[in-house]
């Protein structure tokens, strides 16, 4: 994945442990000539090399995530994906219909084997529900862990982009000072923008904002219409 001339290894960034600082030393800077001009001169609708590289990197990461699943996770994903299909719904409807019809005497020649209130059917369905719920939970937990890795990857890329933009602002400030160019942005604003963003302080501010959100007020007992107000 490439952003602002910096190539980020998606698989390496995804395996970082959440909570640790971003190791910028592992980021590979690519120096190439003509990349931007080639991308601009390409016909509209033609995928660029950077886009294809990003797609291949994400595809390889997804493939590695699927191959790294344990046998239990593979079975859980298969059951969770297959159980939500229409074929399983039709199969259960036919199964329940035959079971009930056979045990209430609606099918000639079939001796009832689980009479009303169908205790064996109830036990079978209960056991099936327990195991299906376990498989679905296992699949959802794996998807939640994968989603956390993606969120952490996005956070690392955003932090890297913030550092790059800070460096760009510093370079622009130095160029403007060297060429004695008057800018519409004041020096105080630039000084504030080139500061390094403290992620921990931002997280604390977000939590403060979440705690400061007032609770929803109770429904007021005010008159709902002008006629009620006049009646009072």
C-alpha cells in the first residue's frame, strides 16, 4: 500500500501489537521518477500500478488470514455460512413437516415414533441450536479479531500520514521563509499545525467528550398543542 510516496507493508503493519508505537524505521521509502506523470497520462478507467499493488497486498493478507485459521474455525465459518442459506431453511421445513405429519398419523403406513408433544424432536432441535450458536459465536469472534487488526492497520496508516503531512508543512514553511514569500497562513497557525499529534491526549479528550454528553431529557409534560394550553 502506497501513500504520499511511502510504501507500507500491510501484512507487517497488521501484525503489530495494539498499544505499541508505530515503528517508522520499518517503513520503506520508495524513490521513483515519472510515477505521478504516468498515472496522470494513463487513460481514464485504467488501474494504476499503485492500485493493483494495493489490491494484491490486501488480497494476500486476506488469503493468509484464511489459511491461518484452525480446523475448528474453518468448520465454524463453514457452518455459519451454510446455515444462513435457503437450502438449510427448506431442509428444516421439510424435516419438521415430515416429523409432525408422521407422528400425528397423517402419513398412512408410518407408525408414530415420537408422539405429541414430540419430546425427541424438541431435544434434537435444542441440541442443534446449542451447537449452531457455538459455531456462530466462534466465527463472529474470529471476524471481530480480524476487524480489530484492520482498525489497527488504519490507525497506523493515519499516524504515518499525519507525520508525513507535518514534514511537508515544515518543508513548505522553510521554502516560504527562504524565498521570502508572504502567505495567508500566519506563523502561529503553522507552528500549531507542525506540532506532533499526541494520540494519548486525543484519546483522553474523546473520552471526556463522551462522558460530557448529557443524558436524554425525560419527556416533558408541557401541553402538546395550543388548544391544550388554552384549555389550561
